[in-house]
C-alpha cells in the first residue's frame, strides 16, 4: 500500500467520522426538542374538568346504562371522581383491611351481576314487555360492572359519613345492599323508558 492509498483511506475515515458526528448532533437536537415538547404538554394538563349536566342537550340516548344516577341525584352530588385507588374512600386513610373489604365487595357484586343479572334483566323485560336479546343483556351487565368501583366508593364514603364505626361485615352488607338496589332500580327505569318508546 503506498502513501497515496493511506492518505485516501484516512480522508475517507475522517469524512465518515464527521458524518457520524453530524448525525449524532442532529439526533441530540431532536431529542432535546421532543423533551421540551413533552414538558410543555405536561405543564398544560387539566387537573379537573367540571361538567354542568343541566346544560347538556341529549337528542339520542344509547350506549352506557348509568346505575344509581337520576336527575334529582345529580343535584346532590358534587364530585363522583375517584382518587388514585378506586377501592378506597377519599376521606378514609386506606389500609389493608379496608382494601380487602373493598375487594370482597367488588367480587361479591361482580358475581351477583353475572349470576343474578341475566334473570333480573329478563324478568324486568317481561314485566315491561320490552324484549331484550341475550347479547344485549351481557352488554348491560358489562356496563354496570365497569361502574361498580365508583358506586362502591360512593356508598363506602356515605356509610362512613353517617356512622362513626362500622365493622367490615356491616360495611360489606350496607354497600352491597345499596348497589344491588341501585342496579334493580336502574334496570327497571331503563326497561320502562324502552317500553314507553316502543308504544
């Protein structure tokens, strides 16, 4: 290899090195730009959005069945939001005993929905002469199941506000009873509304 070949080789190596440095610098600039965009977005996050339901106009209602809410209930409820843990009361200090009670309530109500829900829906559908397909029954049950943590949290807070000390069993019975009544009442209202539309 002569000196000309070595010079050419070193020149090519220097050019490749320069190109890589340019690419590295460009990538670093892009990373910095993306990081600043993410930080800017995080600084504009909305922490709380308040909705005024009395100002909404609903022309067509289908989709999710909301258990436990009627127009008169909305006037009395300030905040239905949950804290970081769906299963703990906002006002109570969470502890493992409370969490296990909440989880047991959730399990029992989920089982109730899946075991007794289809018969309850069918009986109410027959009572209000509003036939419902099996597939739609399961959609109703899934909608109600998604709302269980919120309703359990609501009634847990309510129970703790009205009574100073509750045993886990008393809390379990109170919350389960309230949510089951809500489910029945909401399904009855739903069937009645569909029955009246069909007439």
